[in-house]
C-alpha cells in the first residue's frame, strides 16, 4: 500500500508526491523567492534609501485636509473676483483679490509637491516592508518543506497510523500527547504562512494605491502650475488695462500716491516706536553702521530709476520713489541689504507684499511687490538674510523688485549703493 502524507492538501497542487519531487518543488520555489527578494533589495541599495522614514499615511491625509481648506478659500476669492469683474471703481480691490488667488495657488502647489514627496517615501518604505515579509515567508515555507520531508523520510505519514499502533491505553495517551504537540507545531507554521501571505497581498495592494495617487497628484501639479501662469497674466493684464484707461489711470495714481503717503507716515510712526523701545532698553539691537549690499543676487538690471522717468506706460508715476530691479522672475530670494529690525511686513494695494527694515535713526530700506514675505514686524535680521520672494503684487505689470533707501529720514538714490548695475530703461 502506498504511503500517505497528512499535509497533501496544503502541498503543491494538492496531490501525492515523492520525497524527491517535494524537495525539487520546494527548492525551485525557494530559489524564485530569493531572486525576487534579491532584486528588490538591490533596487533599495541602488536608490540608497534608509529603512526608517518620517512620512506616514496620516501626514498625507493632513496635507489633503489642508488642501480642502485652500480650495474653499480659493473658491470664495474667485467668487469675489467674478462679482467685481465689470466694476471699474473697484479695480484696485480686484487686483488685490487676484494677488490673494495667486498666493493660494502657490500654496496648493507646495501642498501637492509635499504630497508627491510623501507618496515617494511611502512607496520606498512599503517596498522595504514587502521585501521583509517575503523573506519571512520564504523562511517559513522552507521550514514547512523541511518538516514535510523529515516526516515522510521517517515514515510518519499519518497521525492516525501513529495512534493505531498503540499497544495499550497508556501508550495511546502518550502517543496522543505527542501527536497533539506535532499538530500544534505544524498548524502554527501554516498559520504564519497564511498571515504572511495576507500581509504581502495587503502591502501589494497598498503599493498600487500609492502609485495611483502619486500619478494623480503629478497631473494635478501640472494643472496648478498652468493655472498659476494664467492667474499671473490676468493680474498683470488688469494693471495694464487700468493704465491704458486715462480716467482710471488718474484715479489709480491718486489712490497709489495717497496710500504711499500713508505708508510713509506709518514708517515714521514705527521708527518712533522702535526708538522709544530702545530708549527704555526694551530692545538691545544696535544700529547698523555697515554699507548696503544688493537686495537680491539674480539680476543687476535696473528697469526704472528713481525720480523723473518716462516708462512709456500711460499714467505711470513720473516721481518714482525708488528703483525697480528687473530680470528676477517669481522665485528670486530678496535679502536684507543691511542688518536691522523689521518695522513693517504687510500687504498694501499699491506696494503689494512689502517689507520695511530700520537700520538706525532715520535709516530704512523698503522692498515691494514681492510674491511672499518670510519675516514679520519685530524680527531682527542680519545683512543678506532672506526676507521674501520677488513677484508682481500690488500695482505692478510684471515681476520685479521695487527698492527704496532712506537716510536721515529722506529718500536717497539707491543706484549710489548698487555697484555694477545695468541701465535698462
């Protein structure tokens, strides 16, 4: 009578096999799994990715929640822009709303980029965990194959055959105890295999999910970048339209001059407050005595000088309060031209995002039309420290940096402190 093996239902194709065939199949499957594991391990080594990561699925979910809030605010802004689309009297207000819309789109882009980075990190982490699970599965499967081989070679082909060989009742009890231990042990191996298989399938499914979401995020990122270009053009075109309308130009210049005058009053007030704090020894900062450096390092093109000018733009101010530095785009870092204390960091309809730094009694620098600011009022900054990013916010028709210097409370020509500048007006 041919021997039977009690684990046939769990072995290859659920049929009886010779010991040699079992060993061959186990060996082949083990080799295949080792190869897959080695390939994955090689990939991880080539990408030089560590086995510990800071990103979690929860981090990505938080980013998604933040994006929902951004979309809600953006929708509100877009509704307001639409309502003002034909109201020339509120064109400046519409321009401010367009600037805010652009800011929100930039935040969305950063959020999406962060999500993509998170997906990439999680994909590598999941690949590593998957490789670990597959290695464990390989070890458990090899253990199971070895267990089956030993039992067949030893002739222990059936638990029942062992029990039927009992010569007495006490022998039966002894044999039953031994069989139970063997059954528990083998069942534990099978349970581990099932659990590992489930974990592997779950991680493989998660891996595919991450890949799909990462691709969707990349598509969305390109759409957001295209939207940003369209929004920036719309904002610049609005200013151009205003300046080509003589009636609106006159109104725009009046509003701009009035706001800039108010800003100068605010600067004087903030300077006085800072001086009072210093006198009361509430602020330990000392006035900067050094010279000025360029407020950015990407360009030395001066597109508009200080004072009387002819820009060719109908209605443009002929009394320019500072200089415009062009060739900077929307991603150039703006730095403090001199060490000092930030006394103003806010948004205005005319200057857009702007920062004013006090360098001592009557000595200030102003940086305007930035796309974003990275300092706040009260910050003490060193010379060359980043304070924002260039842009075209406020009454502006293209990316540039408006730069002013005051000494002794009076504006001076910044060109005297911008060595190597290139005249481009």
